[in-house]
C-alpha cells in the first residue's frame, strides 16, 4: 500500500471516530432499533454498550491501519475495500434515514465526511492497483 492509501485509510478511521462520537452524543441507540439491540447485547446500560461497540470498531480500524495497511500485508487490499464499502454504506444509510424522517437523524452531520473519506480511499486504492496489460 502506498503512502496515499495509508493516509486516506487513516483519515477514514479518524472520520469514523468523529462519526461514532456524534452517534454517542445524539444517542443513536435510542432511535435506531438495530443499534439498541446490539448495544443491549454488550451491556444493560445501552449508552455504555453503544460506546464500547464504537470504541471496539474504531480500535479495529486503527489496528487494520497499523497492521495490514501500513505494513503492506497481503490482506491490506481486503481491509481497504472492506472499510471503504462499510463506511460508504454507513454514510448513505444515515443520509437516507434523515431524508426519510424529514429531519436530523443521529450521525447525519458527519455522514458526508464518511462519504468523502470512503471516496478518497477508493480512488487512492484504485490508482495504486497495478492494471493488467493486454497483449
């Protein structure tokens, strides 16, 4: 993975950390049943469960950057595309929910940043991928 991909990946995880912070502050787990259900599996205190899940997600993202992506492991490409698709879907979902509700939905303020970061990472990864030459 070249330096641009590494930087774009790190930026994406940083944006996810900011997005998670917004979701925690605006209590996504109170208005989105899947977030409530998963948070309840972790802790009876939904806010604590949601926070722990988000800390785990962001920690996993930084671990993916520190290991496969930064070190150029064979799994780096899979990590890059997994996070690109995950965060692109996350951003689209939040924007869609806000549109459907005709107003603010927890996480929508940082959703455009997720889309930007995912698009930057996809572009950087695509440019870094060697292309087969037709003979």
